[in-house]
C-alpha cells in the first residue's frame, strides 16, 4: 500500500468591503455626537444639550452646534463620553 500525505490548508473567507464606501448605518457624519453625553434625541432628530447650547437658548440640532460658528464647533469642543470618566 502506498501512503498518501494530505495537507489541509485553512482558507480564510473572502474579504468583503474593501474599496466600497462605508455604510451610513456604521458611521454617520455626527457619530461622535451620537456617543456624547450631551446628545439627546427628539422627534428622530439628534440634538446637542451641552451647557454651551443651553446658554444659546436650548438644545440645538447637532449640525447647527457643530457648524463653524456653532456652540460646539467642527472640533467638538464639548464632546464628553461616558467611557472617559
């Protein structure tokens, strides 16, 4: 009898997703705001409720708060996440 050697190679599944745009459900334009302690949702709209927005008159839509001259600005000055505490 002739003995045969069998080599089993593990093959990883095909890699998917590279070169395709990220899905909006995974990363939204204001993902940091979604995770921020100051965010709140009202009527399916994400609002910023930081102290700076309260001084400006109350919760603001995050696109307003994060605008160039908004209370939080493009760099999210008031970003605060629970994991940081």
